């Protein structure tokens, strides 16, 4: 049996054609209507000579056309490469060249950054640049013109096997240069079925996504929604007040957010748990959610909270809503068909409550990094994916995160885990968000620094906050040497806090 993605939309367009498929701003599309859009794009791409295996890059903020691309490439066996609109210069060139991209979809606001690098992209033909939001820009063809003469009928059937690549997702580069993570049709089909089951989704579910859908975490709800023929609501950008209003108005049942978005929602002027009463699942992904915020969600919205720990490379654990109270400090257990180990430095498996590297495998583990067998061999050994994250399991097998190996601070020869300090800082009533990192220190080797975003209207100063933190920390080696008060943190397109950038700015004297 071949498990791949092309038949999903045809299935829903035939058997539930009038069910609401997509809501984007003022557009409400049934499965019949959305399927017709996707068919037009698939046929248009074939008319351009795009063939199975060709790489198509998107440099787009959230828009309906980006959803079109995701499903059109699945139809014709092309490979989508979603890139961040935050890319510039050499970073942009590197990923477009590395991915072997032959066609680009972008938007008018990005032309000023793409034009200067076109000469460095010989694999992309001059007539293979398309704008989704403009009609007449020199060097670009409008999306509307591309689709103008394309039929709405299903494109010719192109044989697609389960192991054919569907997308290349580039890592955020939080710990080095971005790497192209390959996902096959089978892997994305497993996203469909396994996460639909884990999140108790049904064909009647209403799913909202307000973050960037170029982020792999968005596929945790995007794929199961279209697998089930449920309803997908996409916002152009994250706004906590609009998110709350949409949940109440559309009776949203499922939503997945990164911690920074959850924090913003909890602090929004219109936040009211009653407005979120329709939710059956509120999930967090992308980074650990600090206990202070998790506790509030569990109190305000009981029986709805899920937490997912995972790597885009293909391993996850899920804290289920039924375990969230009794195991609130954990990130859950591997789902069915997944396996997990905790491995010590000497290669032996750790005992319960003993810290080691989190290692796992399962049906969504990547075949490898694109064109990097060397890096693949470092990440996947004997079929096991080595995460680079530290954790331990309790006697019941629930996973507890300690920190990333690369984020660990060694102060006076002692391992200091930033997350332990962040949990304490987050308890201060004037702290909205926190990121702890290490800086060089002549005496201790490294010393912790806490970057903090205060709640609006707070008059707490850095020195008094530093004193409060150090008064509440139990171990001397965890004491912070400095507190930085920032308006916001640098974040990836996914909303992840980029500690590396904060540290670099501080060390360069820019965060003072």
C-alpha cells in the first residue's frame, strides 16, 4: 500500500464538498472550492515544466496562497521549501542554492531583498519568480496571472511513492548554520494520522493557527486537519486579542502555540477563560513552557492542556491532557510507535531520574539532512536520533527536560542549567518572559545572565530584580551576575527566543 498525500483533498472534495475547509480573513472556502484552487496551481506548475522532485521555495508570510502551494506540490511530486521572510543577503542565497530551488513564490514587500541576490541564483529561471500580492513588478509574474488559464480539474496522475520527499524544512540556526531537514510523503502522512489521534481531533474539529506556517510545528495541526476534512482557520499574523476573539466567534476546538504566544495571550487585555471555553486542546510546542505559565493554563482551562517536546528531525513526546495535572513538570511520553532512551556520556542507558541525552526514533524520523550525509551520520546512529537535549525519565517513564547541551553553563566546574533559573525568575510578578544564558567570566569560567521582559507598566529595576532572583535561588552557582531589561527578544519566524543573538548583542555591548 502506498501512503502519500495527493489523494486527501480529492477525497474531501468528493465526499464532503460543502464542508468548510479554510477560513482566511474574509475568505471562507469549502473543500470543493479549496480543492479547485489547489488543482489550478498544480496544473499551472506543470505547464511551467515543473516536474517531480523539483524544489519550489516560498518566502511568504501567512497567506492563502501558501496553503495552496503546500497542497499543490503534493499533487505533482514537487518539493516545497518554506523559507523565512526574515532571511537576507548571504543567508537567503545560501538556502536557495543549497536547496536547489528552481522556482520562488514571494510577496511585494520582499522584492527589495530578493532582487539584489538574483544574480547569485542561476538555477532559478528569470520567469520563475512569482508574487502573490502584486500585478506588475518588473522581473516577477503575478500569482493571478500564473493561474489565469489553468484548469480546475485534477492534474494528471503522477506516481508518488511513500519515500518521495515532500518538503525541506531548514532548521532555525539557533545552534549553528541551518540544515535542510527532509520529510517524505510517508512522514507527513504519519503527522496526519498520529497527531489527529493524539489530539483527539475529528472531522468536525475547528483548528486555529496564528503563528507562521513555515514553522514545522504548524504541521502538527495543519496535516491532521486536512487529513480529517476538518476546518482550518489561518491568521495572517499573530495578535493575541484577535486570537481570543476568533476562538470565541468560530468556536475553535484546537490550537497549538509557542510559549511566547501563550504568554502574550495570558497578558492580553481581552483575556478571559470563558471566551476560550470551546477549546478541547490548547497545545504548546517549540520550547519548554515555564511552570508559572503552565500552572495558570491548568487552572484557567482545566482538561485541555497538551505539551509537545520534539525535534523537526523527527522525534516527539506528548504530555496528554489527562496527565497534565499529575505530571505537570514533565513533557510526557512517546506516542505509540515511538521509542525513547536516555543515554549517558559513556553510551550506556541511564537509570530513572538520571540525566542523559534524549535519544529516540519513530515513524516521523527524517531520512536525513539534505545533501549532508556527514551531519546525518552524526544525528542518526543505528537508527536512533540523538537530540542534543538533556533530560531524564521518572519511574513511570515520563520525560523531564533539563536543558540543551549547548545551552548548559559551566560555572566553577559545576553544570548550571538555564531552565532551572528561568523557572525561578518567571515567578516574579513583574516578569513577563525570561531567557537565561552564560557569558565568559574570568573567575568562574562562565556566569549566568538573565534577560527579562517586564509586564507592561512595571517599575521594577534591573538591580532589585537581580537581588530578588539571587535571594530565591538555592545554589550559589546559579546566581545571576546581571539582569538585562529588554523590550522584546529576538525570535525566529517560529517565535522561538534566540538566546544566541541576545548573548552576542550583550557581548558586543549592544544589549546594555
